[in-house]
């Protein structure tokens, strides 16, 4: 299972559009995810900490995350409050956050990731992109509505392709600008308007490496809450191996043998590369490739 | 090949970030896609009509679509101007547009779809969602930048799952609210922050029909320019067949046999359903299911 998937919450989407039901759930029994800005509070038992709605500011915008059913079978409404500031930075350069996330159960990690993406979106979308007027939270946080022109805005999720490129039992991997010397991962890029996943994979591989990729195949997907990507992991076949590096995107790209990838995934100190973190779908894709064996 | 894919344009993304190169391409040789609002101009030869930059308003915001290489090997820069108004409506209720699109080659249809999505996005995002300030076009139309707070905004593409649900050689299909009596198609819904494609498929199927779907498998994808979706076609297996209809989303949902789907795809007048249009990935998914044969 991919990190950031497998939330136990029932999104109960019918409630969002039902103001009476939503109002009834916004009660003293409801749980509020404890956040410090966008940082989670993690208990000494390595679980997400929850408070009550009384912990939110009087004028807080509350997002209905869904229903959490406890051991007794009681479904409790779960909320998160929109913080003062969002964080649009795509990379996660916060070691303390990664330390906290590493301790969470997969289930709690998924709840945190989903909640983070949506409250961050609200924090960065307080105004209407159509007219510049003030926009306010609606439908339990699954919409914002402009108070001036009435335009409706919806939480954003950006599809991103991330891909292994295979040639003769070797893999093309790249090192981003500013990454540690030995850190390599799958090439990746946003899907643009007007292209399919398969077209986006081929375009990104060609742009970043000059390699022509064909036979794109979908492997797995993952939500990635920095800030709200949908990572779609693919594999593709290359005919050529001559790399023309896009130096505006990558510090390096090269072909790795199966043994080199295996050593990185094993965490060998002598490995010529380090593998992407376990929370990233790139790690899953490398394992998929190793498990698949030689074609 | 899916409709709206296969554009011949080279997006030449390196040019977007290079103001000098972009300025050089913004010349009298450049082609401007002729649009009337968001409607294409189609020639008597059923091709998209192009003008020159002189056809754009003096203060028009121009989007660099890419390079078009003609028979002589000359690569011409292609642009589209942002119209006065966008159109956020998800459905395509415009018969004249569908008539025009039906005459276009697949290649031209892809160019139109991609151009439509991005100019429409600009038209609906003239202001900064972070601060309400005026936002202006940047990077050849692949960004908007706030003139007040400096926030950067990028064209939006919304991932949508669309899925066949299979049970015992029958398919679950639905009829949307307001659709013609016999029009059925695959269930579909937006991927939300915090979920994978596979989770979104299972959630949407359960929400709309009460059916529990498992073994989600990705089939194909398609950009859908109304306004800017990435349709991701999947299939899944259902164990139960008792439908609990979400009447806020669907007018009906039912199970169809292979013969019933075949008759619809053949356009039989006696068929109990009509198939989705050929331009929709749902049509492709139904054909995929028929071609696959009985498991």
C-alpha cells in the first residue's frame, strides 16, 4: 500500500451538501484534528492528536474530514481548522515534519495528508480568482464561494506523472537540482491541459533527458500532500540511451543496473545511489521493478 | 486513440521560461488560433483556422501553445488569445460546438481541446486567490503571477475517475440527472485530496450506487476540455448487485448485459440504451469491455 492512502475516515460526502446534517454534526462530540499551522500534533503513542471544536478559534473555517467509527461503533464527525497560512512549496524540506510522519500509522498518515492538503488549499484561496472578491468556505470545506460574484471554487488536486524508464534491464533515474549527491529517483512532471497520462510521461521523459519513451504502462497512484498532488506511477520503454540533460530541472540523470538499484533499496553504504524515501511512490516503483525481475 | 489526444504541436516548454526566446517567437510569422470566445473557427476543409498575431486585440493575453512544423520542416510558433469570458460549466451542452468538433481531424481536435482548457483557465483566473490582487499572464501562458503579493498560479487540471464496474459479465452504468431517457454511461467522479485513483474509484462507485468495487484496474486516460479534466478510465469488480441510487447525482443506474451494451455500441434503434459519444473515454471503455470478451 502506498503511503498517504488507506484513511479509515468515511468521507460521508452526502453530509457536505446538507447544511442541517452538517450543523448537527458540528457539535461538542466532534473531533478536531490538532494542527500547529500545518504541522500535526503526535501523541506519545505515535497517533494523531485530536481535540474538540472548542479548541478552534471562534471564527475558524472548519473542514469536515469525515466520520471516524470507534471500537464501540460510534461514528464521530472529524474536522480540521484552516490555518492562518498555507504552504505552497512542493518539496518537503521540513525534517521535523518528516520525523513526525515517520512515527504515524499508515492510517493516521493518510488522514493527516488528506487534511493537510485541503486546509492548506483553503488557506491559499481566500479570494475569488474570477473577480478578486472574498471567498468563504462552503459545503463543509469542499467548496469556497465568492461573496461578490458567486463563483464556486473546488479543492485542487494536481495530477503528476512519475515514471521508470527501462532499457535492457537498466533504469533511467534523475537527481533533482539541490538534491544530495547520491540521491536519485524516478523522473516526474505535472500533466498539462490537453494531454493524457501517457502523453505526459513521454513528454516529460523527453524534455528532461532527451530519451524517447514508448509503451507507457500505469502501475500505481498516490496522493502526495505537498501541497496536493496525485502521483501516478508509470513505466515506459526506451530505445535510445543517450541522455541530453535538462539542466534547468535536473542535476544529473543516468542509467542504473538492477544490482545498483537493489543495493540502494537495501540501504548498502557502498551503493552508488540512495533510494527515494519509503513514503514516496518512487520507492514503490523501484521495488516493483526489482520484484518483476528480468523481462 | 482517445479523442483530444495526439496533438502534433511540440509544447517546447524550454521556451516558456526564456523571455528572450519567447519574445523572438512572438512575431509576424506566428500563428494565432482563431477562436470566437471559446468556439473554434473551422474551415471548409474541416481544419482549425489560424490567423496571425495581428488578429489579436492590442492588449490580448497570449498563450504559447507550442511549435507546429509544416511539410517544409519550418516550425511555426502557435498562440491562442485569452477570451473575455471563460466557461466553467463541466458539461458540453452546446450542439454547435459538438457539430464543429465532429468534423475536425483527431490532431486538430487535440489542439483545440488543449488550447481551450488553458485560455479558459486564464479567463477565469484574472485575480490572485491568495490575496485578491490582479494576476497577469507569465511564462508564455503557463503561469499567472500576482502583481500585488507575487504568488504564482499554474493552469489547473482536475483528475477524474471514470469506471466500468463488472459483475458476472454485466456492467454497471448510470444515467445522469437531466440526461435523455436511454443515455447511460460509466460512473465518474473527481479524485479528492488525500486519495489514490483506486480509492477514488471505490468511493465514487459506493457513493453513487451502493456497490462495493474491488480490484480496480487502470485502462486509459484522456484530457477532457470541459473545462480541464484528466479522465482516468478504470475497471473494477463488484461482488454485490443491489443498487442504492444516489439520487442527487444519478437519475438511474442498472446492470447491462454484453448483448445490451453491444446493441448500444452498434447504434441499434431497438437497443435499450444509447452509448456515450465516441469522443468520450466512456465509449472507449465500453469497446474495451466488449473486445475483452467473457473472462
